[in-house]
C-alpha cells in the first residue's frame, strides 16, 4: 500500500488523532507542568540562581557591603535603620575634604560665620559630622550654599536600612544571605555536575565492558558507599590543601575553604550516579540497536557516547537535581560544624554556625538561613520528582 492509499484509508478519527499528536518535548513539558510542586520548586530554584548570578548588582543597587561592620549596631531587628559609626563618618568626611578642598573651606567658613560650631574653622565639618545624622544633614542644608551638595550625598549614605537586620558584627544580614546564596548554590550545582560526570564515566565503563573491569570499579564504589559520610567528610575537611604539592599552586588561602568543600563533596557523591548509570547500561548493551551498531563496526566509544548516553540522560537529570540538594545540606552541615566555608566568606551553613549561640537573643539570624536551606533542598527534591515523572516513558500520556 503506497502513501496515497494509506492516506485515503484513514478515518476522520485517525486524522483528528494525528492532528492532536504532540512532539515529545511538548508532552514532557505538559507532564512536568502537571506536577504543581515541581513547578513551584523550579521557580524557587530559578529565583535563587538569579540572586546568586546578580549578587554584585544587588550590592551596587542597595549600597550594602557584606563585609562592612558596625559593632555599635549589632543584633538589630529586621526592618530597622542604623547610622554609620563615628569612625566611618570621620573617614568619609576626611575623604571629602581631601577631594574637595575649595568646597570644604567654603562650608567651614560659613559654619563659623553663622555660629553653628564652637571649634576652629579647620574642625568645623568634623564637629557637625559627630552629631546625629539627621541633625547634621539639617545643619548643612541650612547653610543654603551649593558646596554642600557632595557632603550631603555622603551623609545620606550614613543611614542604612536593614531589611533582615544585622548580625553579631553589625553586618547586614540581607546582603550576606545574597552572597551566601551564591556560595551555597554554586557549591551544590558544581558538585552535582562534577559527580554526575564522574559517575557517568565510571558507570558506563563498568556496565559496558563488564568482567573484571566491572568488578574492580564496583567494589571501589561499594567500599566508598559503605563509609559513614559525615565522619569521613569531617576528617577530609581537616586536611590543609595548601600544603599538598599538587594543589598548592591552584589553591590560595582566600578560596581554600570553597575549593576544599567542592573537592571533598565530589569525592564522595558520585557513587550513586555510577551505580544508576551502570544498571541502565547493562540493560541497554543487549538491545537490538546496540547489536546492530556493533555489527556495523562502530567503535566502543561511539556506541557508548552516541547510543547509550542519550538513553541514560533522563535518570541522570533526576540524580543531578537530587544531588544538588544533598550537596547543599552537606555543605551547610560542615559549615555549621566550623569545617566548611570559613568566614568572612558568607554561606548559609556558617551563618547558622555563627547564630547558634544567639538563638534566644537574635533568633532571626538562625531562622533566615535555615529557611533558605529548607526551601532549596525541598525545591530540588520536588524538581527531581517532577522530572522523573515527566521523562519516564511509561508515564508520558500520548
């Protein structure tokens, strides 16, 4: 029967079914969107990733510095406004006087002429600057001269609104949570991707070749899986990587804790992926299309990369999403114990560690990073669950 005859034999119902047929990606997307919690999880993860990527932009827009300390305003409650310390104001005034000597002389002369200060002319601006910020701004505005424009701009920066309050050193909690998002999400995503690649390589080799190669690789995998994770991570975290000859050249004291965390988590997070990939490869290597590729003379690398890898992508995606949440939890646990990301670099885990003794005095310091860790982990788990339901051929509605 040719194509024309086949087309003429189709019933109206068959034609309607063909018109309604969707491509595979649309079916997967529709299936994923039906999982409401997975959609919410994907939205939350996307939001956190955007925050991590544009952390510098958020810092520039808000004018907040994650490392700026103001010990006079420690443990401030959320939604409060604080003033910069006297030392910070004095430093900024000195910078203004150095950069604008003519304007500074004019301001100081007018202050003395109007009797607004009781000190010599050279110290007039410093005396006004030592007052409360609103009062100082009021005095400078009362001079009614254009030279005060730059000085008033500097004084406007002395007042800071803290959306989530301040920590034990007077640092803004909001901007530190923003940069903590970059560190925690970055560590989680990098570890998940690296462990997925290592597990994919080892699992595919073990599953495809079998024999003694499979036995050797899987026994190493089983041995690592049998180790207690947290105690081993604690021991590994105590190693000084800067003293190792191989890593000394690429690890500096500034990024040592982050680099160490990524290496440690990568070493102990690929085993589950390897066993998952091996099981999939074992079921694929006896399939007809693999035998056909072998018969046609395809190389082993070609068969593994072009024919087997695409068939293990679905479970790999699920494993990656679940691995990100697990890596964030391990990073938070080690940082909470003081063995992970070290201050002053902010991460959700070490922010929890710093807040553990202040749970009654400033509970928001522990609640906020804890909520972010909880939201991120649950979101990745729901995302993995939704991807598994959407990609599984048995669950796709055609």
